[in-house]
C-alpha cells in the first residue's frame, strides 16, 4: 500500500486554530482539516510546511514547533503526518484556493468533523495546551 508523507500546520492564535474544509471531490471530502500537504522530494518538513501554508492559506511561518507525528491507515492509502504547531506567522490566513475556512475555538475541536487521522492531532493540541 502506498504511503504519503504529509506535513500539517496547526496554526494557532490565542485559543483558536485555523481550519479549512476539504473539497467534496477530495479524499475525506467535506471534512475539516488543518492546512498542509505532501512533502516534495528533497524538502525538509519545515520547508514543505512553509511552502504549503503560503500556497494554501497565504501566510509565512516565523516560528513553529513539532507537535506530533501520526501514522494512519485508510482503506485506500497510508499517511504519515508530521504535525507542527505554528504560533508565529505573517499575513492573515484565508482560503487562498477558494476553500471554506474559519478559526475554531479550542473548546469546539472535539465536535468538528475531521478526517479520522486528525483525532490524534486534536488530542495532541489539547494535551499541549493543558500542560
């Protein structure tokens, strides 16, 4: 089974997190996600995240920290998610590719319809912020 290495940016402002809705035609379409994308050959995780966030939501990272790494197997593919918490950035995030987007409060994260692999991201966010 094919494995895809994906970088995910958990963009934080105070106690809110920037999320986007996946297009219906995409894998796990119609669900909310933290922005990011595939890591290209030769890119570091940090380089890939900065590129993806510039392309997808129009921000540049100033400071981020590794949050978690998750391996998840869907029926059709396996994903390895390298997740970074982005706590300083320039620009105002928006759906640069036309995707629906919003800031979600930390208290509502468990109630949002995320892809299955994102449950561990929400657990990591809540664990990191409650320390």
